[in-house]
């Protein structure tokens, strides 16, 4: 037998074994695993983003960046203080502060320590952590991730999940100001399929056979697909009913309008969460193109929600919500602010996804770490 072919088979077998043993941990808390309230479950984004960023930190090739533009000091300050991933334009910064002493972390969170610049050598600007007296206590190092075919998709996944997390957070803020009770038909069409999918994913984790796990995950994906289609249909129907109701004189206020607004807020929030889970399932199974298609559909539903005219005056659903939402001092203009913030984010996301589908996705990623002071 040809040795090269034999080697290829061994490599393929190792790849399959690695894939079969890779952990898929989406549902982690008791609320995730056993609860019925979708809004009480995890956002499903943070854990996945952390997993992907850890993968980049551990496996990607990196090069030290010695010269940090002065304009980026402010962004580094956000990363260090929040210890969270920051995306700005086509630059992504991943924090790597696992070994940073607890007392320094605490003082950074409280604002006692700050991030500044230390020009030790002409032409070389270095970001550093300064104590309350302006004394340099730690150096900040940037290591640029060298793009290759393997980590480009990881970077794309991180960006997609962060975008959905941002949208979900805004919707959750709005949701706090309005209470509603989902009706049984919504439970049947929207909630139950997702709960079925969760059960299948949890069951898949107990199976030793890769074939059994894959079959259960495929079935779970189908359940979430059904739930998402039900939500998208509900958004369309509710938007039309909402618009019709507001066009009738003397019926422009009341409990029915509040119900429509409650359903729309709930639908957008739940859809965002479902898309995040479905994309994780698809990417885990290696269906990257399908995951992109799922995100593309979601982005267009969201964009239509913000911009598509549904009234004779050309108002969108979001604009109608802005006009009729029961505002008070704590949530004034929340729908207007949501639309203003999310529209450019979605436009950028749609463009980036189109580039990704065409194989032209480009994003500069830097891992931000804090190190002991170097003698210069």
C-alpha cells in the first residue's frame, strides 16, 4: 500500500477522533438545562466567545507589536479595565490577563490604576499600567494574531457572537421595562421546540458514539430552525397588526397595543438567543456555510425591523414602537436609541458577512497581555 495514502488516512482518522471528542457545552447552568423561562437562561454568547478567544490565544501564531499608535491607548484602556473583548472597525482586541495579580485587577476595576503611555525610546510608544502616583507597574504587550485559513473562521465566529450579544443586551434593557405573559400558542410554536432542542443537545453529551451524537444534534438543529421560522413569521404578523391598530382613530392606545409591543420585544430577544445557539450547533458539526446563512437571515430580519416601511407614512416597526412605547424617565427614547445604535452595526455586519461568504473577510486581531516591566 502507498505510504503517502496510508499517512493521509491516519491524519484523517486523528482529525475525526479530535472532532468526536470535542466538547459542546452550550447549556451550563440549571436554568439553561432545566428551566422553562427562555429569558432566564444564559445569553449563550459569552461562553462561546471565551472558548474561541482561548483557542486563538493558545493555538494561533503571533508576533509582538512594538509600536502602539497613540489613538489606540484609549481602546487598550477599555480592554484592560473591562477585561473583555473589544471590537472597533476591523480591529479586535482579546484580553489575556489570567496571570495578572488579583490586587492589580481590583485597583484597575476601581480606577485606582490607569493605562497610559511610556515613551522609553524615541519612536516607540508603549502602553503601561500606572499606579495612583503615575508610576509604571506593568507593561502592556500586544501580540498580533497571524491570520491563516484555520483561525479566520474563529475570528469571524467571535465577531458574529459579539454582535448578537450586543443586540441582545440592548433588547434585554428594553425588555425590563415591559412585562408580558406569553400565550399557549406562542409556547407551542416558539418555546417548546427550543426546549426540545435543548433536551437533545444535553442527551447528545451523554452518548459515546459520534454517530449518535451527530444524529441528535441534527435533530436539535431542526427544532431550533422550526422555532426561528415561527418567530420570524410572528414578527411579520405582529408588526402588520400593530401598524393596522395604530392607524385606527381612537384605538391608538390600550392593552392590545401594549401586547403587540410586548410580543415584538420578546420575539426579537428570543430570536437573537436562538440564532446564537443554532450557529454554535452548526459550526460544531462543521456546517460553516449554513451557519453564515442563518446569521444572514437573522441580520436581514433585524434590519427590516429597523428600516422596512409598514405604514402608509413609510414608518418601520421600530419607529412605530418609538411612537407608542410607554416611556417613563427611566427608559425615555429607548427604541429610538436602539435603532440609532443598531442600524450601523447591522449594516457593517451584513457587509462583513458578505465578504466572508466571498472569502474576503479581513480582521486584525491582537491579544492584549500584561507583563512585568522590562529594563530598557
